[in-house]
C-alpha cells in the first residue's frame, strides 16, 4: 500500500511506497509571491459533454513531476465535487485526481449534472504550498 500524504484537510494515498518515512512529515514550502493556479478550460458555468478536457494553468511557478526537487515548481491535483477539503483522516479517493507526471490537462468523464472543479498545487512530496496555490472553484454542467 502507498504512503499517506497530507494536504491541509486532505490525505493523499500515493504510490510512493519507497519514500522514506521522514518525507511524510515534511512541512509546507513557501509559495512564491503571486503564484496562482487556474483552470483554463472549461469556463465557470459552461455546459460540457460527459467526456471533456480540463486544461490547467499556473503563473508565478513552474510545473514539474512529483519528486523533482526544484524550487518554485509543483504538480497539479484536481478536486472534483469537493465542497471543502475532506477531514485529515480521509484517504484520497476519486474526488481528487493526482497529476504527478507534470500533466497540464486531463480528459474527464463525469455523470450528467452539475459538478465543481478546483486545482491545488503540490510540491515534490505532494505537500501543498504555504499559502496554498489553488484555483478558484468552477462549476460545470455535464449533459
């Protein structure tokens, strides 16, 4: 089983079973001033088909795969239908998607209805920055 990684209020089960125990207790790294994550598309309030592409944006930082130890970089996590981050003792599930290879877009398939999407940037160890680098939450309607 993978190790558990903490986000403020979110725990991520990762496939990094070989990571030393000390990495689990790492503190948040400072976010560069002005760093901002955002969703390029779809737009807030847009109606989309059941399968659609979500494009991630980031300014003031660079995107790098998980495990890359380079200051000012991180990788995206997409929160789907999450009103607020789950309690600290909750294991991450399908509502939080991890993009540890440094991806900047994904294809999602969601059930018809209204859904919320939000990005959160994690550092090389999946720990969010301080302050957190998160996008605004958007809402899409899936037909």
